[in-house]
């Protein structure tokens, strides 16, 4: 199944490599493999804020992330549906 939906990620800034489902789990785990991001992933970024190693986001920055996430989800749904 790896790579069968590569066109979904053609608009992203981070390079998409492959995706796959883990057949060893009954909970239908789905993984997406992207290029390495030097500053870490979004979860890492949020953990840094939680640990207060970087400043808390202001309202404008929060809305920027919300909009980017929403646009990404909308794009994936438009390609898959």
C-alpha cells in the first residue's frame, strides 16, 4: 500500500515519502513518512511550549496553525473523497 496516494501530499511544504498501515496492530494504525524536519514536528513544538523552553504563542500564531491544519485536512479530504 505504501505510496499509493502520493498525489495527496503534492501541495505540502514537507516532502512526502510513503505511507503504510501496520498489519501487526488491530487498531488500524496508519503512518505517514515525511522528510526530516530540522526543528522537529508539531508535537515536539507543543511539548516545548508546555515545558516553557520556548515562549507561549500569541493569538495570531495560534490562528495561523489552526488555519494551516484545517487547510491540510480539507485538501486531504478533497483528494480522498
